[in-house]
C-alpha cells in the first residue's frame, strides 16, 4: 500500500484540508492561540460537516488530515503575525529616527 495514502485519497480530501488550513491560519494569527486549539477546532468542524461522524475517533483519514493540516497551518499564521508586528515596529522606529537626523 505504500506510505500514507494514495493520490486519489489525497484529492478526495481537498475540501477537508482547505477548510482546515484556513482555520489553522486564522487561529495561528491570533496571539496566544496555538496548534492545539487549531487542531481541536478543525477536527470538530470537519466532524460536524462529515457524512459519517460516528467513525471519527477510530483513525479515519478525515480526522487525521484535519488535525494535521490545521496544526501545520497555524505555524504560518503565527509567522504572519510576527511579520506584521515587526513591520509596524520598523516603521515606527523609522518615523522617530528621522527627527534625530
């Protein structure tokens, strides 16, 4: 069977990982929130939207893809927050340093 899952199974999870990635980036962007909250929120959202929620908790691929995708996407959201804050500080510093020159 190989490693992980096939390309056909990957394409079948497209809606799942796009939704989970959006949730992960949004949660990652919020200060003080982390990957664990993104995991739980994406898992619950995908479970609620699933046609067969009774299979969740048994290792079904939908739940694994949701939690792993949101966990990885939350790192990008945290980096985005870091980038925005640093740019704002840079412009603040550049504005005030011109008064000394």
